[in-house]
């Protein structure tokens, strides 16, 4: 099922015009029993799979896709911090929101959340980098080329603390 969803995301991105990378993206899904869930609740690995799809949607639905193909860039997830507040039940429709919240000299940060009826069930902060043929690229330069001129967005205080935790937890 993941591969089918992945192909649909890529087709959606190729058909539509590229949107600015800085805007929030939303995807809607339904938790399918015995595929995404056991009999009652979504598997923890299903959340990660959906988050990966949403990041593909974010990156390849923006100007980044043209730059990535042209320059042979590859976005890479380096760390994830996931807070499971409540499980999504089988058959429930949910919305997955994804947005770039910050970047610094080494990494970029993406906030993702699973919402059911306006209530956040799972929230995540994902740290990533962009690799090119010559090695790891500076996020500021990548985002500038992708149309995000100016300084990086400032994260909320809560997100700033989570980013600090991710940085501190690196090996």
C-alpha cells in the first residue's frame, strides 16, 4: 500500500505546479484496518511511513524537485522526535500537516502532525540535511535557491527546545 500511495504522491506533485517550499502542506488519509492498523489502532511504524510520504509531498511539490533533479541533491532524514499523544483508530480519517519550521547552518527542521477532528494525535519534529555530489549542502543556500529568500523562520519556544534536544542527542 505504501508504494501505491508513494506513486500517487509523486504523480500529484508532477501534475500540479510547484508551490513555495515554505507553506504548510496537508494530506488526508483514512486508517485502513490490517494495513495501517491492527484491528483497532494504527501501528507505530505506519505513522513513520505516512510522515515519509508527506515529506516527499513537501519537497517534490515545490521548486526543490527541479533543483534536486538538476543538481543531483538528495534530502536525508537524520533524526526524528515523535510524541504519541493518542492513537488513531481504525477507519478514522486524519489530516497530516507538514511544514518547514527552521534551518540553521547544518540542518533543516520539519514539523509534522496527525490531526483527527482538529485534535493533534501525534506530533513530530524531523531533522534533515541535503546531500549533493560534493557532500552535505548548507540548508540556507538550498532554501535560497528553492525560493525562500531571507533568514530562516524562527521556531516557537517549544520547537526551539526540541531542536536543542535533537542537537544534543547527536552522536
